[in-house]
């Protein structure tokens, strides 16, 4: 058997951890890692434009965590094996308090010059990045055949959710992110539309 045939057999051998990736998995991982890189690059580009030290500190914490998580994901994708650094658990520093209700303000519109960039926009970009990354990781995890990559993806999705939640609480506290509510009566009516059921089939 030639070297080329040996390499071909290894590439498609089901027991080769390095190469047991399906086509959907490879393409979705390509999309996921590109999305993560875009978010990290955005942090680098925007960091020096931030005025609020609190926002800068939050971005720095989240950036470092995302870099570590990115490296873990790349390692397990390339090797097919458990990464040397396991997936961590992001701990936000914000509390869980939201202020509900909306107040009228200026309509939103695209900026026309870079000097219009402000902390509200930057925090919005950071939030959007976490949402996009969570969506990409979820889609990839549902197409992944490699058990290690699937687990690392699944374990990292809650971190995206936690970081997005932290940003949204910060935005809410600053008045950037308003949370409308239904009336108390409508909220009670809808939450009482559902009830629990038994787990046994008849």
C-alpha cells in the first residue's frame, strides 16, 4: 500500500480522533471560529474608544475569557481529543437586577462618521457579538459528530449567555437597554396558560 493510500485511509478512519469530523461539523466549526475571531478583533479595535472604565474592565475580562475558550476549541477541533485546558465557567460581576419599563428617546439611526461612536454603541456591539457566537456554537454543536468537540461547544454556550447577560444588565443600568413589560394582568394570564403534566405515557 502506498503512502498516499495510507494517508487516505487514516483521513477517513472512524477511529482516528484527529479526523473524525463530518462535513457539516467542519463547515459549522469554520463558521463558529470565524465568528469568535470577529468578536475578539472587534474588542481590540474598539477598546481604546471606550470612555467608561467599567465598560472597559468588563470588555477586558470577557476578552481574556473568550481568548482562552477559543484556544480550547481550536485545540480539540485540531486534535479531536480532550483539550489541555478544559472549558471554564464565566463569572459575571453584575447583579441580576433589571429596571423595567421604557422611556421615549431619540430614534436610532446609523452613524455617518466615526466620531459619533460612543459607549452605548460599543456595549451593543459586544452584546451582539455574544449573541452571534452563542447562535453559531449552538448550530455547530447540533451538527458535530466528534464527541469531544460537541461537548466543548455545548459547555461553552452557557458562557456566551452569561457574558451577554452581563452586558445587557450593564446597558440597562446605564439606560442603553430598556425592557418593556406587559401589564400585570396580561403577564399573570400568560404565565398561567401552562401547567405541569405527568411523565408516564398511558
